[in-house]
């Protein structure tokens, strides 16, 4: 069997040993990506491969009366057609936390676009044509689309026979998970409040909208196993779910990360992985599956839409008295990460503020809407939108400056969360607000030129809809808190293998982890850590695969903390082994080694790398040091299911935004001029990447504020806009100036004092934009995204 071409390659980074921690080193994959030479998973090729295709349901909730595949099987070029009855084992479901998702629908379908059958053919269009010939008869069932239809008496059950750890503590089978957070006495505190404000908020369903659709290649092995090359966020989680369905031990499902074109949570759940493997094992040939954009909208989970009801109270001098809130998240047809999203939404529902008395409830529903799960900042994003709107309402009612009001109530190190957990690292909420407010404002009337109006700088842009007649400016602020890492007692660890040897007369290091590089820049940081800890110049990043222990998911802003911590820990142990080797080999009589030993022990390898390199080369000549070690951060614990109390999180990240917008009040068009951000990152391991992450997260929050929403027809539960023609995301013309002020206050519990940074800016950018639009228009605007009709009343 011929080999796979365009597979991931080792990334070797070299230059100088001053490119360690704190340096803005360039990404080794950066040039390849901007020149189009980088191999993404959709570029994989095998000479004798087949193409797979997934047939999906055309209705949202129905019994499957019959499936007829005979016409599809008879088509020339078709090698296999599979349905539920063809699955090889008794394990036919999978899932991140709850194994409730069928590999292929059985008995009934629960959402529009659910996989029902698979086809393998010698050409992708042949596979599509054959799938169109599969005849399925449906008998439609009543729909569950919201909380009322999910929990009313006699409501149809999305899952008739629940069997999971959450089923025992939910009030209805159509509720996936419920988490209350109760502290103090919110009712009594409300009676002491001088001012009370309340609001009901609606947060739309957002798509991750990554640019590289789901894709991968499954190659059957001669040992009866399978090699899967795939774009994912967590190789070992995929492996844990795939192997039982295939009836194979995990060591016969060999997974290698292929080039990932973005993720943002949408690749945490399985998409085509099991389907490609099933077809490859059935046909005995490699099978490639590549979704188009339409399929991608149905092939991954989305951000939970939410309805949030909030009540806050405050004294006349501006101190918060209490919070009562209820958060309802729509999880769609399958559980995915809904329990964890509920935990985040509830435990962070107060925001970065001190409130002694709280009564919080968060739930996630099962419904016949599209499945929802992880997306950047999950749970915390929806809550931040609501509590920041409340902060503005309170400040206005009290006649206070909105920034000063937030600063007055801001948490700091030592504050307690409503879960009772102490924030035991810097929490510079007030300082971040001060910094972002102090940034210079962009000039007004930027559209005015000597030749007239530059329409590119106006709402509506090149559509030339206005020349500034009804345009008003607004400014808004927001700040948010996001947890870092897996929470609630999850065993969050990572593994790193580090090898040091001499190649070409030079000491080099190879770092091997299963970390999914999805664009966050981990491959750069791992090399920086190795240079810092080992004193080497050349570092090779081995392709991520399952031949090394788990690195956990590239999510929850955790990879630099946890897998970076694993690389650092393993490098430290490798360094000790090298020191022992040098002492045995040379004692104290070898001049180059004596200097290297002193510098290695003193941790000065980056600034004085020349001597270290010479000594290392001498010690390692003919030798190699190779270690694979796991590393864990401090433990967490589950939240109490009655009170919500518990030390559920590892670390917190904070970001503040100031949005400047211009609104055409006549046409309802919005132009975001600037989104300034101040964020505490603990320690900027790579400042260039840090700023890029903050700007990227900010832009994603902008999208959900003014344009992004998956529209689900409430009568049919069908997705109405599964394309980038109808689902809008920010382009370069929509993206404003994003100045960033990076604060570095080290967390003593974390490697190098760092904080996870990727999610926090997504939280506060959305409510900052909404606050600015409210400031410009005077409208309440309690939903995302804001559309023209919300601004004009039409």
C-alpha cells in the first residue's frame, strides 16, 4: 500500500538561544500558511483512496420508517453504503461527557442534519449522487424547541431512556444539567437595596466559522487497525470515543494531527472521524472525507443560544447588594459539553465583581435544535453579555460613571467568588478598566476628507448608503472574567516527551506532545520553553499523535498553561539528567562543560547560550536523554449540586474593552471604529502571539455583537442560513482598530506566572460594542446580534 502524502512534518525552529521565553519569535508554520504551502487535513491524499460522504436528515424530529440503500449500492463506483444496522459492535453511541450521540441515526432523528447513512465511492461527486439515491421514509414527530415546549406537561422527550450521571438531579428529562449557586440571602439583601434593576437578555446561536471545514483520511492497516489523519482539538478524546465503536483496542487506532484550519471549540466533538474509519475498514481502502461549507454547519456543534434573566441591587453610594439570575441554555439534540457550559455560566454569572448575596440557576435543555457545545469562552460569554448590560443600567440609574461604578465593585486578589472559592492570584479588574479608559480616543468624523466623505469609514461602508447625515458616535465599556483550564474535579493533565541528542555536532532537542495546534501558536511556545530550559538553539517539534500521552484539549485557554507546563517540567528533568551525565563524564575538569554546568544550574542558558551549546555537544556526543512525563496543575473539585459551593476552577483571566462605534440612526447601520483592550496575561511568553490572540478573540466577540447568528426556524427547527452567504462573519473591512495594553502580573501557581489568554477578550468585546450602540442611540438593546431593525424600529 502506498504512503500518505502531504502529512504533517516536523517543525524545526532555530536561530539563537535568545529566542526563549519572552521573545516574539515567529511561528515556524507562519510562512507556509500565508504562502499556501501548509498541508491542511483537506490536502491529504492517498493514491488509491475512496471518498466518503454523509447523508443527513432533512427533518428535525421524526421516526425513521424505512431506509432503502439498494439504488445507491447499484451505482457504478460505489464501494460501500452503511447505516446503523451495519455498525460492527454493540457500542453505537459516543459523546464528550454523556455518550448519547449515535454514530448513525437509529429509530429516529433528533435534529436537522443528523447523520443517517454513509457512502464510499471512487469520486466525491459519485458519493454524493449515490447518497441522493438513498430512500428514507420519515414520520415526523412533535418538536421541542424552547424551555416551554421542553418542560411542559406531556412534552415529547428528546431522549426517552436517559442513562447518564446528570439524569438524577435534573427536574425534567429534557434538561441536560442544572447548577444552582446560592450564597448568603439574596432576598434579604434585595430589601436593603436602594436601587434595583432587572433585565431579560437573549444571546443568539453563534458558529465557530473556522476556515478549514472538517476533513481527514482513514487508512486501514495490515494489522486490522486503522491510521487516522485528522484535524481535531483533542486526539486522545477522539481515540477514547472512536475505538469502542470500531471494536478495536486503542493501540490499533493510530491518530495523527493534520493541519487544522481553526477550531474555537467546534472540533472538540467528533464529526467525520468514526465515519471515515468505518468506511475504510469496510472497504479495505483509504477513505477521505472533506465537508463543504454547507455540511460543516451541520457537522459540528455551535455556541449555546441563551435566555438570561438578571436582577441586581445596589446601595445609593453604588455598592452591589445582591444578584438573582436564571440562565437557560439551549443544548440542542445531544449533550456535547453542555454540563461544563452550565458550570461555567453559573459559577461566573456574577462577573468580576464582589457580590455577597446571590441566587443563581443555570440549566441546559435538550431540544430538537442543532447540537451546541464548546465555543471560545463557553458559558462565560453569554453571562458576560447580561451582567455587563446590568452594570450600565445600575450606573445610569445611580447617576454614576459606568467605569467608576465597575471599579467600585471590582474584585481583587483575595475576593471570594459566589462559589466560595478565593481568587488567589492577581485580579486587576479596576486597573484594566483604568487603562482601557485612559487610551486615546480615535478622532471623530474620520470619514471627512477634503474631497468629501470617505464612505469606507462610514456605517454601510462601500454600499455608499450614507455620507454622515444621521451618524452619531457612542462609547461603551465592559470587563469580564473567564476560568482557565478544565474545572469541577476533571483530571486535567498533559504529557510531554523531550529528547536531547547531538546532530551534526550540535546539541538539539525534540519536543513531542499530543497538543493540537489549531492556530494558537503552541508550537512556537514549546520551542521557546525548550530553549529556555535546555540551552539549545535548534528545537524540533514532533508532529502531534497518539504515540505520546494525552495533552488534553486545545480549549479552555489551557494549552500554554498545562502542556507548556508539561514541556517545562520534562525539560527540567532532562536538564538534570544531562547535568548528571556531564558530571559522570567529565567531573569538573572539562572547561567547556564546567561553564555550561554553572549556567544551566543558574538558569542563564538563554543569555549565555554559546558556552552551554559547546558543553552540551561534548556531553551528549554518542549519548541521548529521552524522557516522557505527565504534569498536572493543582486539583479542582465539583460544585455542590445543591448550593454550587466548591473550588471548581484553577485560574482566572481578565480583560476589559472600550468600544467606539458610529451608528446611522436612520438606516440602522453600525460601524465599529475601535475596540481597545487591556488584559492581564500573567507573563507574555511570546508577546507577538499574545497580541494576536487578544485581537482574534476581540474580533470574534465583535461578530456576535452585530452580525453572527445561526437562524433556526422555530416551526421546523431547521437551519435557515448554513452558508457564509447568509451567516455573516467579520471581514477585514468590518474589523476595527484593536489597540492592546498588555499587563503582566504573575500568577505564582502557574508556569512562568502565565495566564491562559485566548478566551477572555471574546467575553467583554461583545457587551462593550452593545454598550457603545446603546450610548449612541439610547435604546435598550437586550439581544445579540443587533440588527438594523432593532435600531430603527422597523
